[in-house]
C-alpha cells in the first residue's frame, strides 16, 4: 500500500531512517536540521515528526527521546524512498567472490560456506545460502476435460502424483459460431494428446515453453490462454526439495545493540541451528514477477511470522541454473539495516551464482 507523503515528510522520513541506521540512537529534530540540508527549522521538522508518528511511520521509545522508524516506516522507506546502491557496491561483491572462491575444487558446500563468510564480513549481517538442488517435479499426465459451455478443466499430474486443476474459458473467435459439445470434446482430446506428447517427462518449469507453432491452425486460438494456465500451474506445483542451508557470520549479530538481550539471542541461535526448516519457506520465496524491480524479497520486522526474527529483516533472492531456481541467498539482520547496500549485495551474489551454475 502506497502512503501519500508530501516532499517535506518524505525528506524527514528518509533522513530519520538514514540517521538512525548510522547511529542506533533515537533521532531528534536538531540532528536532522544540522546534518541534512532540508532548509527548514527544527520546529518544522518536529511538526513533520508528529505527522509521521500519527501515520505509524515513526515512534518515540519514551517521552523525552527522539524518533525511531517503525517497521511500517522502514517498509515505506524501502518501497518509496530507497536510492539505488552505487554500482561500486555490486562490483565489489562480484570481485571479492571471484577472487576468493575456488570453484575448480567442485566442493560446492565448502565454496558456498566461504561465500557466506565473505558476505557476512562485508555486510555485518548473518548470511544464509542454500545448497543448489537439481531435482524438480516432472509432468506425468495432462488432461483437458469439458465441464460446461465454453468451459474446461485443465488437470496436471506430476511424477510424484501431485495434482492441480484449474478452470479455463475456451476461446471462440468473434466471427465463429460456438461449437457443439461433441466438437469441443474432440478438440480437447486432440489438444490433450498434443500437450502430453510434447511435455510428458519435462520439468514443470518447462511447461510454458511449448512451441505452439506445431499445433494445427484451427487449434491456435487455444495457445495464449493455455500457455498462461501452464505457467500458473507450473509455479503452483513447483515445490523444490529442502536442502542444506549454510550459515555465515553469526558472530556479526553481537555487534548490533538490537541483539544485546541474551534470551533473544538464544532464540535466534536456536532457530538457525535447530529449526532451519522453518526458515526455508521464507528464504526460498520466488518473487511474484521476474521484473528487474522485484528480484528480491524483503520481510521487515513484524512481517516475519517467526517470533525469533520479528525484530529482524530478511532480504533474499534466488539463484538459477538456466531458468530454474535452484538455491537462495539471504541476509538476516536488524531492521536498522543499510537497505541499499544489503539489497545490492544479495542481488549481485545471486546473479554471480546464477552465472556459475548456468
């Protein structure tokens, strides 16, 4: 959800996040006025503070303190105010990984563990990297069944006998008459045979890649709608096996005041050491789209469902072998995170791994 802020409120929120990330101290109006060129008085900044606090973007730890960004404040900062990281940050990550990792050993676990340590040292956050997996479900059978006038059900069965079905509207060209039920049944049987002959035994991620030009002209009208359905079903059925998760830089959290409470630190360490399977769905989360501006997933504070990390931010991105996601790279740190740099590092590492494994 987009929050409507005027220019002054945006500048004050941006400056507050920047200052708090750098100092870990509640931010006062004088600090903002002195250190950031906003060309307004401390009184004007205090008024902006008040409005941002009412909107839930800032809060006061206690009455006499300055302001601190809330989880929602960080979310608005990330979604609306974030400045792209310098290309130098991305190049630094790629250069370090290229220079320090020895891929010729073919011991992927040792290499990726080394990468996790490099990233943690560079970022100051815990790094989580999942080992690449080479398994994915394959198509066993596909069937199109008429269920009503101009409606059909597409049923997909995988080699592990997982099943998904969805309804599809059957297209008819404007100048054509609606075909009778027998004709539709015959066409759907021909289409099902064609799809099975082309896709049986193929990994699910290949389903949308079918060459529809091989289909006879009278069936071409089904092409676009079925292609979109196959893409949707492949995403829905794609369930990669849980694989080993490598952890680097646990000691880095000790540098952050957010982890000074022993009980909280113990809960985090227990999660990382004994309950990694709970983290897997959060880390290995495919973006909703493949667009350049949605290559990472970011969960901030209370957006995380696991109690030990509800004061943390998770930034993750998948790396690929060809078009198939095979692993993930993640930073885990306090919500008071250098988001520009962290996002750039995770993206660059995922791109680097993708180039290696492809």
